[in-house]
């Protein structure tokens, strides 16, 4: 799990620590996605779309709460949507994915 270690590091100001905390917040959904995709018990391809949706959801939460790094999170969401254009918020897709017993 990603953690921000509270240490007295010379040269870092309060604002820089604040920015680092925002970076940790943005990287947390990536940590979770990486952990899920590296699982040896589930085939990675079958969980790719749910993991992408979870990643997108985590980043959207950061954006909506206007946390530090929201601009970066916005750019990552834009890049995800450009990289995976078939990635949709379609209700039928969501229902099928959330009710797939293999993913529970």
C-alpha cells in the first residue's frame, strides 16, 4: 500500500509535502488496479474492464472533491478514455460486469 512517510526531510517545504500527499492520493487507485491485475487467481483480461472502471471512479472522486492533483487526475482520465475508446459508462455493461459471478 502506498504511504506518505512522515519524516523530517531537509529541503521540503509545507507546500511540497501537501503536493506529495496529493500525488499519493492519485497513485492509490493505480496501486489497487495493479494489485488486482497482478492476481494469480483471476485471468487478467477478464477483469481489465472492471479494473479500468474502478480506476476511473477513484480518479473521478479526486476530481469531484477538488483535491490536490485534481488537474493531473483529470488529465489521466482523459488519457484513459483516449487509450480505451470502447470503455463506456453504459448501464447494461455495468450491470453485466457487476453481476458476473466470476468477478465476485
